[in-house]
C-alpha cells in the first residue's frame, strides 16, 4: 500500500513539474512576439488571392451577433465590393425557414453592407470544415471545381480551411483572414491623474503588462488549439 502511495505521489510531482514548466514557458513566450507570428502564419499561409474569385465562401464562426460572426460578415462584404462579379455562399448550419437563424441573420448583415440579395446563397448542412467542403463540392463538375474561390474565416482557422477545400477537389483556393486591428490612439496614461492608492505600482505607461501579455496568452491558446485541429485532420486524411 505504501509503495502504491509513493508511486502515485511521484506521478503527481512529475505531472506538476511538467505542467508547471509548460505554463512557465507559455508565460515567458507571452512577453515575446512568437505567439503573434505563429497566429499570423496560420492566417496567411497559402491563402493569398492571386485570381479574382468566382465564389466567396463565408465559413461559419459563432452566431450573430458575435465577434467572429460580425467580423466574417464585414470582411465578406468588403471582398464582395472588391469583386462585384463573385457569388457569395454563407456556409453555416441553421434553419433557412427561420428568419432569425444564424445564416439568415448573417445574410442580413451582408445586405445591410450593400451586397445584393441575388448574389447570396446558402450551404446550411455542413457541421465542420470537412463537411462544409464536401457539401460545397457535391455535384460540381471538374471545370467548376477549377474556378477560383476565396474563403473568409478566422486567421487561426485559415490554413486548415484552405487545405481541406483543396483536399475536397477545389484547385484554386485562397482566403481572406479576419484579422482584428488595434486602436491607433496612444493608451498610456499618468497614474497620478487617476488618483487612487499610491502604494500600488504604476502601470499607465506599461502597455506590455496591461494589454500585450494577455493578448499573446490568448493567441497561444488559439494557436495550440488549431495545431491540434491540423494534426487531427491530417491523421483523418482530410488535409
């Protein structure tokens, strides 16, 4: 019994050491630009638009309203303006008979931003990237699969999306990653102007502590999750 307890305790100590080391490494990396460049690479890898798209495909994120849903609708409308001859497909699960469903609300966002109704169509059966690509490739001829398409999705998801659509037969796949942009205003401030307790360290001029560290931590989670997604898709033969 004692030996068993010792083995359990040794396992706990080793696990704590490993996970503690990983957490410490992630915190150190959050003070660098490594997470951003990993995130940026996922968004721009093999996704450059080289030919005007015949079809623009908005891949589902969260619903409307949500940060990801509104960003994708905004970027899709911008791309639709740039390429007025392109059809727009909203690939998002939902009931098309319901005016308050996510696909319909997303379409309303595009309409509000000037995209004509006749340019918009839906694919509402795909529940993940693989299934969406399969549904959109169904019944298409070789010449149709050879037409250029552009995917609109989150930066961290772009690489996997492009590779998945290529695996499903689309030969000219590009992407428009929905990167967010920071405020241009200088957000530093003088702590003494805000009063409060003076024994707390001043952070008004330290944007690294106030914003950048936490943003990089968030990017690390997104990047690690996507690497697992890429590995799973690779093992399944979907990319």
